[in-house]
């Protein structure tokens, strides 16, 4: 007997509506609840999801808007501030290098500074996959807050470094403990926001790297004028940023909940609604169970590997730009202290352009891959400007260097491709870990393609970064084709079988998610196994 058709309800005020909780559907929420009872997969929020039938459609619509606003005002500020201070300490080496750090520690010999910049990423690479597994197994907020405190102490210890070996050890350990932060924030974002809401929110919090760039530039400029203390300017930079991180770790542990299921700033009914809001992501909320088969699937999924390669390209770009921005600008004829101040516009570019990409990806359905490819053209043009502009036009060269901090947009959009298109919690952990391994490896390479003999324009580095942007554009196009083809293949399979089942659209004009895909998400079914899953392009 043919199943009744469900009405696909459009988005209103940015909130994707699921079919009415009391409507007649081929697979209703009561059926899902029974299926969940039978599987007992251990998703931390499945119990709350079953309570959604206590709401009328009108109550649910009203509560979803209220809960989203509460989440925006509580979770987003914490994430944004965390990202600001985390990126600030990554930039600390760059700002310190504008002063006497290099001669004081003997880093002005050969490629020593490049290796100090690169070894952070060896630590990151070493701990990337273990960090993602710990995020899956442990309370994410408590784990993340603890990591913030540890890396704050390590940053403060930088002021005691006396030589090349000492700074190498500290940078390696700092990379290890910072390997957790980005995957943890990705996990938090997917717990609290629907896939339609994620692009803009993720672009907003990553754009706060731009705030960190501006704050760091001002800090570096101000501390560079300090001559009345026993500490040198570069030591004051590490001390100040470390103390800020330590203070924030306490605030983070106090305010950030581990999941919607135990958020104290929400009532019980609001927690139910918060879980219902993200059920349509088709990935559940969080399952701590480890599944070896999902590891194999992660490492053999062409989409995961493609996004990881984008991470490699982003890493090469970031490794070069974040560590050599001061050196590049100094090479155009500016003093060390002015080279620090001139990095203020870098942050402004990132703060404005990255959220713009998020807005486009939010309000134009299935535009992630297109936005990813398009935004890469901006910094690519800047690189060509640096390569071919005469050194006498130093302000033009500085302007071209400012465009390089748009790298945050490709990073965050590639993250969003992972958070929205990889289902299965163990698979997601390893997919995220693989991305960050490639990213860390890219950072190592990026920090070592700036050869001192090629200053001030570093032609080898400019060529390498240009190739990376070209590769990202090509892979984004291939991913778009592959995921669109797979969505069409799954739709065609239902038609071929003459199935009367309804398969809901994914980001097709705000279509609702198929309830059976929600069921698969709570049962920890991967995106490749779940026939109702559809990819967001």
C-alpha cells in the first residue's frame, strides 16, 4: 500500500522545520523511538529526542526559535573568544620574531626559525588522531578547557627559553595540546546547530582569527615600546598571551556545557528542543562507542580523502603566511615595529570576508563547494601581485600580502563539508583527525618553503602557495561532482524500485530531513551505509 506523502515545510527565520510531530507519516517519531529502544546505541541525547512528541506543532515552532537565540547568545560567544585567544598564541611567535627573539635564541642562523615555526605542527600531527578519539570518548567541554589551561602554561614557559633546543621542545608540546581545539569546536558546533545553520556560525567563529590578528598586532606594537622591565619585548608577548589563555580556561570550564543533554542554561523542555533541532543533521548527537569498521570506511572514502587534501593545501598556506607575515612585510622596506602594526588590516580582511562566505553558503543552498573554489581566487590574485609587482611599489605589495589571510575561509568551509557530510561518530573522529594530520603536515611544509636567500619576495614560497590554491579549486569542483552524482544515484535507486517511500530533500529550498535518516543518525549509521542520507554540496 502506498505510503502517505509528507509535506516538506520551508524554513522560517533560518530554522529548518521537520514534518509535524503529530502528522501522519510513513515513519513517524513514535516508530523511531521504538527503533532506538531496540538498538541501544548509546547516543547521549536519544532519550531527550523521544520526548519531542510532548510538543504540539505550534509549541515546537515557538520553542525552536527561542532555543536557537539562547544558544546563539551563550555558545557562540564562548566559541568566538576561545578561537581568538587560541589563534593569538599561534601568532605569538610571528609577533615575537619582529623583535630580538631570533638573535637572542640563535634562530637567525640558516633555517632555524623555519624549524621552530614548523615543529609546532609536528606536535599537532603527532596528537591529531588521539585528540579526536579523546573528544569522542570524554566530555568535550571539560577536555577542551583543560587543554586551554595546559597550553597557557606552556606559552608562559616560553619566556624561560634560552636557546634553539629549548624553544623547539616548547613549540612541539604546544602543538600537541592545541591539536584538540579545532576538532573540539567542530564537535561542539555540530551538537548545537543544524547543518543549514553551521556554515554561517562556523565562518563567524573562525573570522575571530582576524580579531586575534588585530589584537595581537596591537599587543605586539604596544609591548615593543616597553623598555623598563627585566623582560624583553618578545618575552612580554608570550607572558601576556599565556596569562590571558590561563584566565579564559577557567571561564570556559565554568560556562561551556558538554552537550545539549546537560546544558544548565536550558530547561529540560528546552534541552528536548535543542536535541530535536540537530536531529535533522542525520548524525545523532554523540556516541562514545568505538567501531573499527567505521575507521576503515573513513580512510577509504573518496570524499573524506578529498577534503583532507584541501586541508593539506590550507596547511601549507597557513604555515607560510602565519609565520612569515612579519618577515614578508619587513622585506618591503618597513621596520620591525611597523611590520607588526601593518598586520592589523590582515585581521580586518579575515573578519569581514570569512563571514561573508558563510552568509553565501547559508542562503544559497548547496553552494559550499562553489564558495570554497571562488574565495581561493582572491588570495591567489594577491600572490600573483607579490610575484610580479616591482619592489618600489611597497604599499601595493603590502596590500597583496593582506589578502593572504583569507585562507580562513577555505579552512572553515572544508570543515563544514566534513561536519555535514560524514555520519558515524567513529568515522567522523577519524575523518577529522585525518584532516588535521594533513593540515599539520601542510603547515610543516609551508613554514619551510620560505628560504632566507630568496627574501624579500620568496619566489619558491609564492609558487608553492599558488599551486595549493589551484589544487583546492580543482578538488572542490571534483567533490561537487562526486556528491551531486551520489545524491542523484540514491534518488534514482528509489525511482527504479518504484518505491512509494518519500525521500526528503537536503537543502533543496529548505526541505525537511527524512525521519528515517534521523533514525539512522541516532543509530550511528554512516553516510555511506544510510540510504536516506543526502550530501550537502
